[in-house]
């Protein structure tokens, strides 16, 4: 649940294995989550071991890390001050990353490559006031909790989470999802929230930038 401690992405490899079982696929597969340059370089150096796999899954965290770092670090705020600069920074990283080397090695060895992502991101520029109790979730693009007060025009509100396939933490739980480029800020310390989070990249709302997920299949020539 949103109010629980810990991450939501701690068991991706286990879920993948279970999904393969449900699909009746008995294949040789490996899963890697790359969270730093060292891990990426190690995978490039050990590329030969991947050749015998039927499926190799690689989750690269770096682009998501850039968006979060823009919130926390002034130097990244300067480097990614707008969408154009953010894309340029991401491209510069990619051209010099182990990920590009992995793709090139895969192409040379005849691998089929599928590229996708779990969500997009949007540059949030406009605050929208929210009032909730202490158990309200912290995400800036959506909130779930009891007795939420919000600006109707700025959000998509769901009174019955089950209708859209989401869990209800308690009987009176509801969800709100930010539209457009709004970010949700509590009335308490509102000015602090606005100055800290304006012009940062967030996800969890219902803009097209966040919700349209690309899926590209590449076959080697």
C-alpha cells in the first residue's frame, strides 16, 4: 500500500518468473537491474554469458534517476532546466553509456531487442492545493487516502478505487490523479512545496506524457 514503508519494485524478477510459468514457457532466462555505471559495465564485460539465454531482461534505472535527481540536486536542475535540455542530457548519457554498448553487441550477435518502459514523466509547473490526513500518500501526481479535499478542475477523482482496478486501503479511500502539468501540494507549507517542486519531473498522473507507453521491437539486419 502507498502508506507502507519499502519500495513497490522489489520483486520484479519473481513476478517475471511467475508470469513465464503461467504462459507455459520453460526457457533459460536471466534478469538484471542496472542502477549504476559499474553494474552496466559488468554486464557488458560478461556479455558472452548472455548468448545462451532465450530471454535476457535488463531494467535500466538511469533515466528515472535523472528525473528524481532534478528534484533533489541544483546542478541537475541547471542541466535539465526544460524539456529540450532534459532530452539532451539523456541523449548525452545514452551515447556514452554501457547500455548503448549492450545494444550494439546484441545487434552484432543477432539478438531480437524489445524496448519499453513502465511509465513516462512530465515537467510539473502548476501547483494544485490538496488537504488530507496524515495517512495520505506522498506522490505529487496522485493521492490516495480518506477525506481528501482538492481542486475539482485540476484532477480526475475516483471515489470507488475498485471500479478502476485499484486497491482501497480502507472503506472510505479515494484516489485523485493530477491532470495536465499540475502537481499536488498540501495547503500546509504550500509555498515551500511550490518553490521546491515547481519545474521538476514527476509521474503518477494522467497526462499523455505519463500514460502512453512505447514498445519497440528491433530485429538485427
